[in-house]
């Protein structure tokens, strides 16, 4: 029995190491990104991208392709707009290397979602994923951005919102 537990301990140690490595990468990435804050529309796009990455990993891991396709179909106009805002953010923040930086960011989000998946048993993860799909698919077609700001996915990009500045008229 003692030997049966050793592979599980080794697996947990590897999962913790992967999580720490991802966290370290996330911190390094955030240092570079922290210098450029996101406007409200860019922040919504970043948060939606975090959710979309989570749903993609869930679809691939749990065989929920039909639910993912329903998500994309339902929110396609919004996803296109958020995609444009995401690209605008990375071009504004990184100039000529914006597209490359955006690709790196999207890859990091997918890797982070995959690491989070390892924190659950497969049945538990897939059950949670089905619940997430059901919740998201229940959101009004035009309210994806509003929905995501009220979830754990808000802020998952690691990129801060720009501070709101009061207008000159308000200070007089």
C-alpha cells in the first residue's frame, strides 16, 4: 500500500512544481504588462479571453465541443469585438511586437487553464465545466462582457485597469 501512494505523491509534486513554474512565468509576464494599463473595453476583452481559454480547455478535456461551439455561435459578434479590442491593447502596449505578445498571452492563458484543470479529479473538473458552460450559455446574448466582470475570471489576465480620472469639470 505504501508503494501505491508514491506515484500519487510524485504526481502531486509535479503538479505543484508546474503550478509554481506557471506562477513564476505569470509574474514575469505581468511585470512587462503592468506598465500599460487597459481601458474598460480592453479590460473586458482581456477578461473574456480568460473565460474563453477556460472554456476551450474544458471542451477539449471533457469532450464538450458542442457546448463550446454553442458558446462561440451565441456570442460571436461580441467575441469579434472583444478580439479587436484585445489586439488594440497589445498593439498599443507593445507596438510592432503586439501580435507576438498577444499570441504569447493567449498561449499562457491556455497553459494556466490546463494547470488549473490538474487541481481536480477528471470527473469533478468535467462536472464543474458543464456547470460553467450551462451558466455562460444562460447569459443574455449581449451581456458577455458584463457577466465576465462578475466572475472569478475578471482580473485573471493579470493586466490592471487604467485608473479612472475625474474630469476637470468635476474638480471645479
